[in-house]
C-alpha cells in the first residue's frame, strides 16, 4: 500500500489521507433537477439578469420561494389571531376568502 510522508516525517497510509481530506469537505447534499424547457429558459434569463450561474440562480429562486411561503404562513396566522373573536357572519365569510387566497396563493 502506498504511503505518503508528512512534514514531521511520519508515514500516512492513503486511506487515512482520504479520510482526513473527506473530513475537511463540506458535507452539503447535492441534487440534480430536471426543469421543463420553459422554466429553464426563465431561469436562464434570471441568471443573466443577476449575472450568476444557472445553479446559483436556481438556489436563489428556491430560497425566495421558501421565504415567501414562510411569510404567507405568518400573515395567515396573524390575520387568524386578529380575527378569531369576530362574530359577524359577513366578516367570517370575508376571512375565509382571505385565508383561502393566502393558503392557495390566489
């Protein structure tokens, strides 16, 4: 088995070097995604607009989408808390419509 010599003169086996190297790498999961051609074109335009790679553009768009979802959820619960005590049936119907729009994004 090949051995490397460290600065201190010790011999280190290749497998130990590989494990040490692997420990230094970020252990972030990586994914491959397939995009419909129309969405891929939109992402490519966005990437050009913000002067970044397609991969980074996809990351940015996913992050924006997740943050938007969290904001919609917060807005939903805020409105719900504000209007829980409403006894007016018309107001309740209006709230149901508003909540439906918040939940479904319409």
